[in-house]
């Protein structure tokens, strides 16, 4: 399944500054694996050593927080939009 | 070492009556500062040498609930003094958090309208507190983080130049001056001049720069240490990863003795530790400060470390800070420290 992933500013150093990148997968987890193949280093920022989503990272699938769906196992389909959003807005 | 007694809290800056605790005030402006120092003992038991004491300055006791009340008051005071803020002007700034709350509170108390630009993913508590003070919020794209809010704020001002007063906390030396004049003297008096290390997280850097500068005027041997997130992608609200950010003009790294880097999740763990062992519920930046203090404490035999706890934790209850906290147990603290020490040693 081909999806579009919106990348937040702090992770754009892995995507050559691009704010939206394509990726493939059948679930959010496999999309992240594909992102890692295309943009090495990005996965470690999203997942902890156990492979769980880091506490301070939010991922939205078509606008819905995946923690309220099936987390990393949430299924994706062609054309879906995934947004990676840091849990904070930065700055004070 | 001299005893740091309760009575030393009574005259934080005896040369200036503005800082003497008051039982009656005519404005919330008078209630800013004079926050207590709390010794952190239970959370650090067995982790630090017996000759080392760690004290946290509880900035949540400020009327707006955070350390930012100090900088906001000073920036508005200087603005009024210089004629840049006067009746008819609207106070505006891009701020996701505590500075916004402080400005909203002070705008209400002084009679100035306040407009704040912030990313849409700011916590619900913050939006409601700011709106409760009567301030207006403009939202920016959450994926653009604070830079998006900065740009949108510039656009709003450009559309009506002359209408606004922008405190500009990242580039306004009044921010650091507030801490030179209040936080620094308070800590000096509260520790009876015994402070050996001062540690504060870097957001705008105003706290660490101004407080550190004052403490060094009293004793140049005081070590002043700033704390940053260890990666650009982090969850430490209010902190800045300087290497990947627009560097605040008030940040002068050469005036710091050291900059330490801390992880988000370990800092969150420290917040849980403080809640469950010390009876203090704080925000994630306080957890980051304690983590850095523990690291410093393990490298010295004796000393008095003062850290800043910028706010309390109740304004973060709906945020990611609390994801997974139910699984947390205090005994995990040693695991956190050993893991952190291992990673620190590996990178040094």
C-alpha cells in the first residue's frame, strides 16, 4: 500500500528537508520499517528499543491518533495520510 | 557546611523591598518570585554522596504557575518604561506554553489585551488557562512546531504594524535580567551562600543565563550548567535543542561551565519518581533538571546543587508525559540511572 507521510521539522534532517514523503506498508509498523529503509535513522526517533512507539511521539492515520486505533498494528490502505507529530509544540 | 534553615527563606533579597514576601498585595505582579527551595532527599537516596545536597526551586508557586512569570513581568516593565508598551497596544507573542500563560495573566492584571500564537497541539489545559485570562489564541500548524508559530506571529504583526507590543523572550535581555535581579539573589540567600552548582534547562536560556550571571558575581566558583534535550526530536516541553534551533540572542554559551544533554523518556521517569517518592508533581522539564543534577552529584564528593523546577505537573495531565506511568515503579530509578550512565559514558 502506498501512503503519504508528513514529517515534522525535527525529523526532516532524515528526509533531505522534505516535509512529505512516500512510503509503503500494510500497517503503521511496516510503513515505519519502509521509512527506515528510505531514510536511515528515522525509526529510532519514533520507536524505543522494544519497538514500541516512544511516549513523546504521536502518529495520526488519516487524522486519528493511532493510540486510539490499533497502535502500530493499525492497517493502512492506498492513499492514506500518516502524520508524525511531536508531543510538544516546542519552545515556551 | 552551614545549615540551610527555614528562616533563611524569609529575606530572599533584603536589599530590595520588592522581593520581600507580602501577606497583602494590590496586584498579582507583587506575588511573583520568592519561591521556596525544597531539598530533594527521598528521590535521591542512595544515589548521591552523603556530602551532596540537591535543592529544587519550586517555580510553580508563582501566581501564573511557572518560572515564566518572572521574565514576563520584567519584559512588560521594561516595555512600559521605554514607552513601547502603552495604552492602546496589544501584547502579542508566539509561545506554546508558560510564557503565554504569564503574559495572559499579566495582560489581564495590567489592562492590556493579549494575543498569542501557538501550535494547535498545545495541551488542552494551556489553551483553557490562557483563554480564561481573556487572551486570544491564533493557531499554527503543529508539524511546523515553534517555528511555524514564530512565522505566523510575524505575519500578524506585519499586517498591522504599530498595533502590537512583542516581548520577544528569545531576544529580549530583560528576560535574563529578571533572573539576575530575582532568582539569583533568592537562591544566594536561601542557601546562605552555600550554592556550588546551579542547573537549569535551556528554553529561551533566560533562567540559566541571568541566574548564573548573578551567582557568579557572588562567587565565581559556582558552576553554572545548562540542560538540553539529547535530540532535535524530543518531548521536553519548553526545552530547546540548540544545535537544531534558531539560537536565542540572549543565549551566551561561553558564560556556562557546561551543557548537559538528557533524554525525554528518562526525564519523564524522573517526574514519576518525584511524584511517587517526594510528594511533588512537576512538569517534564523538572524531571530533566533532576536527571542532570543526579549526574553532577555523582561526580562530586560534596556540594549544594540548586536546580529549577519550572512548573507543577497539573498542567500536563492530558499530555504524553503520562503515557505508561501506571507501569512505573520507584525501584526502576536505579535502572534508569545505570542505563543513562552507560549511554553517557559511551558518548564521552
